[in-house]
C-alpha cells in the first residue's frame, strides 16, 4: 500500500482517486506521520462489504445451529451473574 501525506493528497487528489478507482490500489493517507485513512475504489469497498455480509451470515447460521431452544428470564440471568 502506498502512503501519501494529506499535503500530497491535496496536490494530487485526482491521481489518488484514479489509482484507487481504476487501478484498484489502496492508498494510505497520513497525518502527522501516522496513517489516518485509506482510499479504496468503490468496487473494492463493495467486495469488502459482501465479504463482511457473508461472514455475518455464516456466524448467524452457526449460532442458529447451536441454539438448543433453552431460554432463561432476565431475573434468572441477574441471579446467575450476582451469585
């Protein structure tokens, strides 16, 4: 990942956006020498969100498979936590 300063970003914004959107590059933006943000293209963002959604769905399905249907009341939960 290439890293540019906020000063360089101001000077080369069009280039950075082009590299991210068309070149599928991830470009870090530094402020005061520390990484502050990352510019990525829309396609990469959509792919990342789809991956996160798939992970969430898999975790949900796993939780549903492990659910034995047993439920407790709020009072029972509180009693178990305090005892």
